[in-house]
């Protein structure tokens, strides 16, 4: 492992807590729905509101999703785990406590591995535990009032906690992206950060190399990878400045202000003792049979790192290209469908197009690859037409533009309509080359004197005379043969 990167002589130490909202149709302890965007307080039932006489009932789908994550991350699944009451007062917490897991979580240990550049990184996990979400406070500043929306109360969450193994904001973002990829890949969370389905808290501290861990401050509710890096970078700089000025860091929970680019303290950070955890008397221990775990293992899809390793071994892709082709399950499916056409497409060429033109258009349109207007079969045909010399790379991009805009759907028809076929008639091409050689005696003389730039100038003249339709490789070969 490489030496840790230092910031102004300090080592950065980061641990993550991620709340992944589980993809169940109902809440963790009630039958109320979990759909996003409903009118306030229309999806909160008597259990969620903590009305007298109500009792929680465990959602089996939430448990199965926790098992699935544990299997994916090589964790230990506790055959017997306990639910606890986490006691604190807040207006959007109807019961006055949150049902969570403390001493014995359902998922224990495990790791998340990813690449940062060419270097493999591994972050160890402490645990992942099931818990319910709280409601939400709504502040209407323009009328000076606040309200409580309990639609989220009771929504099933899996809180995934790491060891303090992360050493930079870049590593933090790479870890969060990999975890996001895994939970969406295995179908336990939709990963929608804007809707709060995937929320990250970063515990950040700094220390001089070799010194004990510093006092951490927790940045809450980071819901975009961009702001995550900005928030951590600001917090690191702020802590270093405080220490250099002789001030002690106070443990606290902070929020990141996206308008100012600064973190600000929200409250002093509580310790576990402040929450007065004790086993929830309304819920029996969660018991998971060993054969349930085995069934989940048998139903698991191929995981992203395994798929990437297969692409390296079977198709000769680089580690980077293989990682990009498995950045989501939809990307992997698209790539495999492109190279699986008949006749097959070279994997490296397909990967280049997906990482290039396809990704650029997806980012501009802010859509996923599953909604790409150019399908795998169309892209494969386009790549094939470059390979067989029908069109040039430049013409292929023009065809791609037409396909993406929806103005055409058949690759060959677009090529024909736009007049983009390359000139492959050697007789006609030789005539153009002869004319260019005759019209440019100075460039010919310079080339024969050993100046390669003169040759490129002649190639350019041939391409211009053919209106860009000449096959560049054929031009090079014929021109060199004639000049020799």
C-alpha cells in the first residue's frame, strides 16, 4: 500500500456512514407505502404515528435485502440479531425513539474494494444494520412556519458503517460511488440521491502521521458526489487551520452549505451513551435460518468486480476499461449486447465508443444508458461500417448524431442519405492522387528530401479533393507507393 497523502503535513482520516433506503414497497414495521413524492402525511399509518396500542411487525423483504448486501460484501450474517430503541427527542420522531440495531447488527464486517486510478483500495466495514427512518421537518421561511411530514417515518434503511480507512476526499467519493453501484446492482436500493434514497455521512478528522486519531466532525446528509468532495475538502482545510492556530477540535455534527461551500456546526456530537440504547421489548430477536442465506447466495447476480475481472480475462480489456464497462448493470448489459452482435464487435472498440460518444451524450442529456436513443445493435452496425471501410471515423460521428437525434434509425440508410460512403474505388482514387502530386511539386520534393510533414500535406490535399470521402488508410498506402 502506498504512503498516505499528506495535506499540509497532516494525514486525513475519514469513516463513512451510509443510509441506503431499501427497495421494499412497504415500511419496515408497517404496511404503509414508501413511494416518494406523496402529499405530506398521506403515507403514515397508526404504527408510523406511534398511536397507543400499535405494535411493529418486521418486513421480511427488508431482512432479505440486508442478507443480500452481506453476501455481496463478504460480510458475516448474524443468525440472531437484536433491535434496540435509540432514544432522542425530535419533532419528526413520533415515538420519541428510533428502532435500530446496536449491540448485535444483522450484517457484520465485510469490505468494499475499488480502483482509484490504477491503485486498488479496500475499505473495511464495521457493520450494516437495519433501522427505521424518521419523518421530515419542513420549514416555510416565507411564512415563518414549520411543519412535520411523517411520510418517511418507518421507511426501511440499512446503515452501512466503515472503519476509518479512507485517506482523502477522492478516496471517499470513489468508495461512495462503488457502494452506490453495489446496492443498485443487487437491487436493494434505487440509489436516488436527490430523493434521499442514498445518503452519506462523512466522519472527518486530521492528525500528524503516527499520532492517535484526531477528534472527528461528522458531515451529515451528503446527497451528491460533487458536494461530498467539496464538503470534505473544506472540512479538512478548516480543521488544519484550527489546529495550526492552537485551537482544539470539538466533536460535532456539521452540515455543508452548497451556496457558501462551507461546513457549519449543527450540534455537538452525541455518543452512544446519550441515546440510552436498550433492546426493544416489542420486537423479538431477528432469527435468520442458514438455508435462507444459502438461497440468497444462489440467487445473487454476478457482482461488478467479478464482471470486470471477466472482461479483463476474456476480452483483454484494461482494468480501467473493464471498471467503466461495469459502472452500472445497465452499462454492462449494453456493452455485452454490442459485442455480442453477429458478427461480433471487438470489445476494445465497443468500450471506446461507450466511454466516448455514448457517455458524452448521456452526461449532456442527464440520462442513464438504458434510455440511450442509440441501441446496442445500432452502435454495433456503426462500428462494423467503420471496420469494413464503408465510412470513416469522422463520418461515423455524423451518423451517430443522426441516430441520437432520432432523425434516422437505420445506420445504412443514414449513410446512404447523407452521402457518407468512403471512396474505395482505387482507380478513381489513383486519378485524384496523380492530380495532387502533379499540382504540388514542392511538397513532393520536400517529402523525397525526408520531410514527413510534406507527406501529411499531400494526404490533406487528396482528402480535400475527394471531399473527405477517400479512405485515409488507402490514401496513405497509394500515395506512398506512387512517391516511392
